[in-house]
């Protein structure tokens, strides 16, 4: 019985040694090719980053009406509280967007490119921030025009200034 166990252990050790030498016989190119194939299998689709623009501050209570220029039906069929809430939500969006613009604008600081080792790259990042501020500024103008349209349609529907200018 002891002899059978010893023979099994010897066989197992010899087999492991043979496998070790076979693995060493691969060329560097074969190893690299297998590594690339394994990495290709493991690649995952890049995920989209979520920004504050993608996440609403809070959900509005009433359903939002369609935003069309000179659309007088924004306030028709709604009571004063609903119209006031919709307009207040739009004002809150504008306020939040203004705060984001100001925060981003205050973080922009250019440097002299030749003073720092990565000054050019740093200034390029600052330029991207400035472009983002410009984009957000255009978005702010659009939000303001939506607010004006909402207020005007509420005024035309007969609501007082306490409703359309809370």
C-alpha cells in the first residue's frame, strides 16, 4: 500500500516537472499573443460618466408641460398652485445653473506656459473649462427664455403676478 502511494507521488511530481518545462518552451511572441487575446476578452464597454446635468435637483410635483415658444396652453387647465410650482422649478433650475457656472468660472486659472513643465496641458484643460462655461451660459439663456415664455403664458391665462413671478 505504501508503495502505491509513493509511486503516485513520484508520478505526480514528474508530471508537474514536465508541464513546467513545456510552458518554458513557448516563444515570447506566443506569450504576448495569448496575453493580448486574454485582454481582448476582458475588455468592457466604457461606461458613461454621470454629471450633475444628468441628475435633476428634485422631481417637480406637477408634470411639466411642453415647452414651446409662445405656447399659451402652459397654464390652461391648471390651477394657480400648479403654475406657480412649475415656474418655481424653472427658477430653481436657473439658480442652480448660475451657481454651477460661477463655480466653474472661479476655478479657471491660466498659467504662463513656459514657467511650468506641464503648463501647456494645464492651459488646455483651463480652455476646456472655459468652453464648458460658454456652453452652460448658452444653456442658461435657453432656460431663461423658457421661464419668460412660461410667465408670459401664465399672464395671458389671467393669473396674477403672485403666480407667474413668485
